[in-house]
C-alpha cells in the first residue's frame, strides 16, 4: 500500500470508481483534482497534468472555460430545471433550432437523454417500436459490428462486442447479430483504409441480405471504433451501409457520441461519407465537458410513426428525470456558437495535421509501434511485440496501462485501450503542447520498454 493523503483514503473508503479494478488503487490511488484550467488539471499536491484525452473525450474547449462559465451562471440564476413533459424552455428550443442546422440532412427531431448509453437505448426502442407500429412485426433484432462499443446499459451491451464489458452479463442480454467489423490494421484484403473500396463490407452485405426481414436497425460507430482501439475505417463502408439499409428497409443508427462535434475533422463523422442516418445519437462534446446530456436525433418519418391520438397507444413512453435540462441546453447552445464563431472545424484540421506530422516524425521506425492512425484530433499508437508479424503484447502485460502510469508521473493524462495509447486533446491545445504531449508519450514508452 502506497502512502495516501487523507482525501485519497476517504475516497477509497466511500467511492467505487467506474471502469476500474479498485485493487489497482492500492498502488496508484486516485488523484484528487482540485482545479482545472485550459487543458491542465491540478491535484491536491500542486502537480499538473495535461488532459490529453479531454476527460473521457468530453472537454472540447478546456476546463473552466470563461465563456461557458458565464452562460452556465446566467442560466442558473433564472431556471435550473423543469419537468420536460408538458413544459419546455427557451434554451431547449434554441438548441433544437441550432442543432438541426448542423446535423446531417433529414434529422429534424430531438429526443433528450442523460448520457450516451441511454441514447442508444432510446434509439433501439424507437426503431423497434417504429416497425411494430408500421406493421413489420418480424423486425425484432439488430445488427452491429464486432468490437463495437455503445455503452454499458443492458440494451447497449447487446449491440456492443467488447468482452471485458459484456461477458459477465451475457445471460441478461438479447444479443444482436454480430458482423465482422473493419479492422484495417489486420485487413484480410491487405488494403489501406484511405484507398480501399471497403471490401470488408461483404460480411455486412451478407448479414443484411439474410436477415433484413427480422432486423429493425444496424448500429455502428461511424468511421472510428473507439473502445476497440481507435480503429479508423473507410467512409465507403458507411456509403455502402446507407445504400443497402435504405434498399432493405432497415434503419441506420449512427452512434456519434464519441466522434461527433468536430472530433474527426468534420462536425459529424457521417459527413466524411456524405450520408445521413435514420437515427443519430450524440453526447460527450455536446456540452463541452460541463454537463451530462445526450440527444437522439431522428427523421420526420420516424417521428410521425409515434404521432397519433393518445388512445391508439403509439406514444413513446421513455423519460429521464433531467430530460432537456436548461443548464445543459444553454451550455450546448454556447458550444454550437463557439463552433460557428471561432471556426473550430478549421482549427481542428490544422492542428490535426500538425499532430500527424510530429507523431510520424517522433516515432518513425519505432520497432514496437505497429501503426499510428489518426483522423481529425483522434490519434492512436498500436503497440506490438513484433512489427513484422503484428503480434501483440500479451494482454496480461497491460502494456497500455503501464505506459499510462509512467506518463502520469511525467505530467500527462494518456488513457490506454489494451495495447493502444490514444490522444483526444481539447481543441484549444497549442502546437507547443502537442510537442510536449508527444514527447512525454515517447519518454514513457521508452521507459516502459527498457524496464521489460
């Protein structure tokens, strides 16, 4: 047991942390963060850390952003919350008006939820109920990709495929039909994502042709499978998916929770393919790291399937206590204003190119970097034991976690995904800070490899 502060002791006495093995905290106790400003966090001992992962991908414009602080304070003075059934308010209405102008064409209606997984639950229920009410009673299943991740509630786990999250709960889950997803690092066709024709779509095509009569929707993370290791795949996959789902009367559900709001270099990842889904789930960056809120957007066609006389029983009876919270809506409105006024997408692409150039320079020829992949301001190193064979380090080595621990001591918060270390910095990061982030990453990698 390492030496701990009184606050750390109290934390471990009372708190069960997410996505953690609590026993790990005996050697590396949770850091008590007392302050955040810009892309830096400060702990109780005065140590600072670069938040290179935007605090789980949510913080777009830096901690304690002056502009967002102001609108949050202003909104709290007038209305903090009101029941959203039979009531509404100006921030929600303005958010609806602004958001429908920037999302893919055809997504015209908003349904408010509290978090990403909840929005996936809503999307699944909407699609299922739509088809039941439209006379397609056989459509009771879903298709999703292997290695996909859509959250950790029961319905979300059913369309996910990351064993560490799902295995324990399989008896509770009504599994979706899993289709082999794109894995460009281990492409069976020996092709590259930026030049291929998404030949790997053949598996999805086969599944849809065989099961479309019983399938309500296909659920995918557009362009990037995040928890799988920031796997980036061809936009042509999405083009083919959109064409086939339309042809076969199957909904296309886009999980843009992690990749929306500029993260891939476009406002939404579906834009890389020029496609519009039937249902889109957004969250994380929606409120710039300030407030738990997500939204499910849908087409007018889906919305209309629920629009009927009350006694027809077609209502969508799903709700959250904090649905449409005014504080979250006001922050989301300001987030969209910042994107528009500060030309944030241009900034992301400029900084993304700098990140790519510097990462490639710094790690060029590294014997244990199997691949560096990047889109927008998502960058990821995949570590391998053998570069020629692409053999991975054993999962028992916890390579990413060990590198993460070293980087913390050097002042950078990097998160591991198995053998992958990734970057998802706030958009305010400077070129100097990109250099610093990459340098700490390299030093941490070298220190770890030297210790093996």
